[in-house]
C-alpha cells in the first residue's frame, strides 16, 4: 500500500527511506524482511533512478 502511494507521488522519497530504515532495524522479524523485500521490489528501481538524477 505504501509503495502505491509513493508511485502516485503522495509520499516523498524521504518518507520511503525512513520506512526502509525502520524495517531494517528489526533484524529478528521475518515479517519485516518480507515486507522490505516487497517494498524494494516495487519501488526500488524508481528510488534508485531518482537518487542518481540528484547526483
């Protein structure tokens, strides 16, 4: 759901990076890692492209 909001430009890159950081903090939660995988698979390319454009 969050990734869809990002695709619609309703959430910023900063918010998405905060979500990724939050999910990485929970090192024992298999559920968190699974959600992180889905999130990066959905928006990872777009985040990477936007980061490269800023450089």
